[in-house]
C-alpha cells in the first residue's frame, strides 16, 4: 500500500503520532494531501485555488521544530482546507463570486492568523455557493463540487468544498462558515462531522460577510476529536470583532471520554414528523435508542415556533446581505464593468455582471424588506419572531441539556433538482436555521446510511457555549457506532 493510501483517512492524533515519531515529516504530509488532490480533484472539484507556497512554508517550520526537539502545537503539520470566503494575506479570496474573482486581500482573517500561529498548513481555498448563499454549492460562479459518495449528487452547501475535501481525503480537516446551516448540512451530506460554534466563539474578522448577525466560522473533520481540536485552535476573543465573546476557551478534548449517563436529551418533535424522509427518520430513531443505551434520558420537546424559522431567516439574512453586499460597486473591490458611459452605469453593470442569480434575488428581497413602509411589517416583525425562537430554546433548556433532530430532512440530492425552485432549496435548512437565529451551537455527525448508500446526519443543539457537552455527547455516540469508519470509495 502506498503511503498515500495509508494516510488518506487517518485522524489527527494518528498523524501527530507519526510526526512526533518521525515516521513521516510535515512536508510529506502536505505532499500526501496534494497527491490525493491530484488523484481525485478532477472528479471532486473541491478547491477554487491551492496555496502551495503557504502550505510548504508552514510544513518546513514544523519540520524544523521537530528536528530541534521543540514542542509543536496540537495540530501542527495537519493539512487543512479553508472556505474561500476567509481572507489570507496575499492569496486570492473569491467567495466563489465573479465580482471578487481577482481579489487579493492585504490582511489575514483572525482564524487564518490562528492557523498560522498553530503551524497548520493551509493547502487551499475551497469552493462554496456564491457569498455562502445556498445549500448545494451549485451557486458557485466557478465550478461544481461533487459529493464524494456519489458524483451525481450535490455535496450540500454552502461549505460544499470544505466538506467534500475532508470526506474525499484531500485534507484532514477544514473550515467552513454557517449562517443557516452551511457547515452542518454539507457535513451531513458528505458523511463527516461539522460544528457551528456559539455565535461569537470564533472571530468573524476577515470572513467575507453574508449576514453578520448569523455568520459563524467552524470546523469539519472525519471524527469528533479532530473537530474538537480544530475548534480549540480557532476559538477565542478577538478585539477586531465586536461580537466576539470575551470568555476563556475550555479544553475541548479533555472531557470527551466522560460518559453521558443521566444526560437529558430532547428530541425535537416538529422535526421527526411530515416532510422527513423515511430512511432519515429511522436512522434518527435508531440513534435515540443508542443514546438510551449510553445512559441518556430521552424526552420529546416541542419547539412550536420552528415553523416560522425559514421565513424569519430569509428576511433577516437577506436584509443583512443587501447591506453587506452594497460595498461591491466596482470602486473598492474586484470586478468592474468594461467601458461604462457614466458612474451610474458603472455601478449598475458591475453588479449586474458580477453577481449571480441567487445573490441578486437576495439583494432584492433584502432591500425590499428594509425599505420604508415595509420595514416594520417585515424586518421588525422578523426580529420579534427571532426573539421568540430564542425563547423557545430557553424554555427547552429548563428541561433538557441538549436537543437532537435530523440535520436535514433528506440525504444528498441530484444536481439541478432544486435550482429552479428556490423554496425547496430553502427548506433543506428547516432543522439548522434556528440555531443561527438563536446564536446557539450545533453539531452534525454521521448516524446512518440511506438505501442509496448516502450518509445521514444527526444534529445536536445546545445552549450558548455548550460546545463541550455537544462534543462529548457526539464523541460517545460516535465511539459506540461505526458510521465514522465508513469512507466513500473514490
Ligand atoms: N442555505 C442557507 C442559505 O442559503 C444557509 C447558508 C449558510 O449557512 N451560509 O442562506
């Protein structure tokens, strides 16, 4: 077996052991990632660009430290992919939009700074739905990322590239962003673990904004421990992000092995009824039994406002997007139309040519919701419902420690099957969106396969800053099942 074959689905702790025992160098690990990319990227199309200089520079630093017997951070040398909406100084950052096609940021996002400090080699920028708007990655202006489990299916979105590259063994871990489900949904479709942290746990500085009150960066990995380690590396207070939480970061791996006896888990009743595929439903029911076997107490919990989540989200998210995207006018960033007659035409044509259909749809919806005369009826009302959704959760936490549901009503769908029907695409986020509206953390992890051999995702939600409990519960579930051991055959 080639070294590449041996390494492609290894966990962080296994790779770290090999690094410290000098069975492999950090440079060879990066080589391994790039040869895997060479091997499968034609099919997967997970990356918008590769950042080879940066990756090898970091690997060299790791190898020098190992040679001189210096300590290295926990994730040093572990190849990571990052979503192409996070800025790296000197490397193209596009948000998969034509309007930013050649944009090279002059600074690092805080998460990128942290990856560099932790000596984690960034191997490339991953594909996404344009400006993170979508659930399938089909809205990218550049390419079509495929699901490693089945090339006819979408990888989920909007962080489809980040999920696919980890699932396909091109990177060990990756970062995505989640505004309404964009980490959890693709994690579910690609059969890996994805975590959306509490709003403010991870700095948004240098993340290209979609909807600022909902956006949050988080990790993907093939197992819970890898996700816990990655979250550890990127979390923390950041004075450059005024919404960042100023509280110490706990050791996310320390408690993983503690059992979950007596933990109270609520099953969201609204998310196990109509509209959920049968295979998904039965996997979740089997998971509930598994949690009982592990000693958890299960109770049904109703979140009556769940039915307003999508409508609320699509007013708030589009309103914020319309404001955030006003900056792309052909003057300050990226693309500008050729030979405009005057400045108004320059603005109009730049935006008409630079943005894709979904982005335009959202700018129009958001502008409408914020316009005078409609503001109270739509935006203000949505903010009120948002407060009630948050209260729904507060009430639930009086009874249970965590809530579970499917991550998505279905498994990965066919390319093209929802692009002409935005509403059916929006419905993919029915289970994930409330966490963003309430600012709480959520994780998706593999819990089964459907009859077409596509992965099924289990979602767990917890109160603000309950990441440790979420990770521990996910770890205990994972270790008692085999789903994380199955890899796609590519
Ligand atoms: N699918 C949702 C949307 O299209 C969520 C996207 C996201 O989380 N970035 O807005």
